[in-house]
C-alpha cells in the first residue's frame, strides 16, 4: 500500500511539474513586472512632479521678470518724455493747456491710467484725467517725494488711497473699488471692500538748464486691469486649455486680495476680490519668502507659486501669483503610466511564451528521471540514458542520477547485510537474556543458602584456622549474588515508572552520597548545572543507578585521584536535556570503546566488576527514548554524553 501511494505521488508530480514550473516562472515574471510598474510609476511620478514644480518655479520667475520689464520700459518712456523740449518748456512756463493736451496724448498712446505734471513744491500743475483739479499737494506720494528729494527717476509698485484716485476722475475711482469675497482658509478681514489701488508707478524729474522745474508722474492702476495678466499668460502659457479651462493662470494681489486675475470662479467670471490663504499670506507677504505648492484656487487644484511685490521703500504692497492646472500633470502621469503598463504587459506575454517553450524543452528529460524514480520505488534499479542532443546540464543531472541509483543499490545491499547481522545479534541477545534470567533464578536460591550457612559458620568459628576460608566463601558468594542481580537487571523487561523529575536535584542527591565514599576522597567533583533545566519524565531509581554506575566507573579509572565533572544543559533546538559525565582518568582504548556496552565486558581487574553496569545504563537510557555515547582518549580521560527528550 505504501509503495502504491508513493507511485501515485510520483505520477502526480510528473503531471504537475510542468504546471508548477510555468507557474513559478510566471510568478517571478509577474512579481518583477509588478515591482517594475511600482518603481516605474513612482519614478515617473517623482519626475513629473519635479518637472511640474520646476515649471511653476520658472513660470513664476518669468512672470516676475515680465512685470519688472514692464515697469522698466514704462520708466524709460517717461524719462525720455520728461526730457523733450515741449514738456520741459511748457512745465517751466506753466502752460497748463498745452501740457493737458500732451498728457492726454501720452495717456492714450502708451496706455497709462494716470499722467500728471507736478511742481517742485509737490503740488499738481495739471492732470490728464481732470483739468480742473490742480493745486492739491501730492508730496506724500512716496515715489514723487523720493524723486523731488533725490532728483533721480524712480519706478515700481505702490498703493494709492481711494481719495487720491477719486481726484483723478470718477471712472477710475469706480474701477478701483473691489468687493471682497469670503474665501476658505483666508485670514479674517474687517472690511467688505478694498478701496485702495495697486499701481505701477514711474516718476521722472523735469530739468531746464539744470534747474528742477517739475516732475512727470505716470501710473497704471492694476485693479480690475485684465490687460497685463492676460498678456503675461499668453506669453508664458500660450492658449493651452484642458476641457475649456486655462492651463496657466496669473494673479496680481494687493495685500491678500486679488485685484487682477484670469482665475475664474464657478460661474466663469474672473475671481477678483477673492483672498489668498492665510498660510501663503504669512509666508510670502509678511516674511518675504517665495511659496511653491499644491493649492486649491477658487474652484480647481493648481500647482502654485507666489512672490512678493514691494515699493520704493521695500515695504510689501502685494503679490504675484502663477498657477498651473494640476490636471495637466495628472493626465501626463496617467498617460505615461498606462504606456509603461502596456509595455510591461507585452513583456510579460513574451516572457510567458518563452517560459512555456523553455519548460517544455527541459521537462522532457526531467520526466524521464521521474519515471526512473518510479522504477526505483518498485525496486528496479535502471540507469537513465540521455541522448547526445540534450544540454550539458541535463547530461550532468543524468550522470548524478545514475550515480545515485548505484549508491542506493549499494546501500540497500549493505542495509540488508546489516539487518541480517542486527537480527542475528538481537536474537543472540534475547537468547542470552532469557538464559541469564533463567540461570539467575536457578542460582539465586542456592546462593542464598550458601551465604546464610557460611555466615553462621563464620560466627561460630571465629579465631579458628577455618575463619579465613569461611570469609573467602562469604565474599565470593556475595560477588556471585551481585552478578546474579546484574543479570536480572539486564534481562528484565518492564515499563519504567516515569515521573517529572528535576535532574539537577536527582544528580545532586547521588553525588552527595558518593562524596562520602572512600573511593572519592581524592577526587574533586565539579558540578556545572543549567539553572533553567526543564523537568524530564524518568524512572528516578533507574536514573540514580545510571549516574551511580558512571560515577563509580570514573572513580575506578582515577586510582591516583583527579576530577569528575558532571554537567547538565538544555538544547532548545532539539528540545532535549544533555547530561555529561567526564573524568580525567586513564581513558579507554579505541578497540575497547566498541565493546563497553556489551554484557560481561569489563577492563577492570578480576573481582572488581561484573561487566554489567554500562550494559544496564545503556538499557535504561534506551528505555527512556534517549541516547548515550562515549568519547575517550587514553591517558586523558573519558566522557559519557546522555541525551533525554523533554516531553
């Protein structure tokens, strides 16, 4: 039945080997493919995100440069106009009518919202927006004050109060007003309307023969001014859109309020008046740091960048913003990931095809080996023939397999011989045991009578010439009885009465008694006990006899004294207790080591041993499912190693 099961297993193995090989190869390919996809997508994601933020960073710098370039261009224009003879002479002579016509021409031709000529004392000479409004002082304008003081041109970004804008005209004042729209995560504002104007200013002194006769002041109001943000967006992002939404957006802030933007709200209108988040406001406007990150702007997620705008005194007045729709990079990531996945899928299909071909190629000779294995299981030791066309690896495997077959055949032959010898030896030992048991029982009663009568005669004939003879009879009778007891111990077959015992305590008890014996007076007993030794189920009396026999044998091997070392240890890996009994005696020759556990074999002098102690110890350890082995060197000592399982 066992052979049939084994053959069925071999047949099953042969039928499933091809599947397992293919499955194993494909599993490796799949895992490597999955790992490649994960690493590839992660790498693509990192690269796309890094490229996205580089794009935002570069776009923010480009917007900032365009903004400053716009200021420089307008500043250069105003500086040039301030040096023209018409403006210089009209300003020096106070020709308001002529200047008014020129300022209107400059305003309309070059796209300024405010163009004024200011006297050296800081009062308005003429306004292009309001001819009737003049004579009021604008000396508190930072840029005008700086130019009048330093007599140099100045340009940059600044803020105008509502009253100052209103003097320029009602249309400009109305365009300045912006209703603030509450925005999530923005800081709390006290006002519902932004009345100030963020302006792009340029101021240039007017000189006549080295004398300052006035300044030419021009400004562009950025509130609700779509011209700049749309032009900047077109230059940087072209007209790129995704599902009707602009990919790139630009915003100009006064403080944290959008005053010009092409970001649109859910209704499709420009999100003028919405606020930036408090986190961005604190970091950019207040701390002066650029900010890059993912942000939800009005209605969509953007990869955003912010930078601060300052005035001529380096005081913050607003911010520039650039945002790129996150969906652009998400779509790019998905397209790349899908292409990458398709590539991996195609490679996996190719790997499947190649794996199937290779498995078919290599399983044919392996199937032959499996069939040969089945024949071996049936007892037919056939060698495997390999065709010359097979690979070197298969031929090498076949050679090793044939060597294995020869080795198994040789081993079986030797095992049969050993089994026959073992059976013969077991039968002999069983016969010896039965014979010994019978002899022991037959001799035991006469020995008891001889010992009794010799003891009585010895008591009666003390002091007589026969006393020594009677003592000899008694001693020899005792020795015979000891031999008989050994025979009975060797021959008896019974189940030990096992109880959980702490071997350290049991060995300590035996050694405690032996230490008082005269044979141990010149022997030093060393105890190396494992303090965490687990309890073992043994027959305590039998185990005491084993330790006693080994210790007495060790003492006999050290007539001039020496060391007896008894140690215990717990082998956790094998879950067994190891007991070692070692002496520094005369040792045992290699020839005698093979026979020490045989009954009646002894190397002791006549009358000092029966040759049954070690045979009895061997039987006890075997009955406890343990092992006992011996190591010895002549002149150096002997060590017995016993191993008992922990249940």
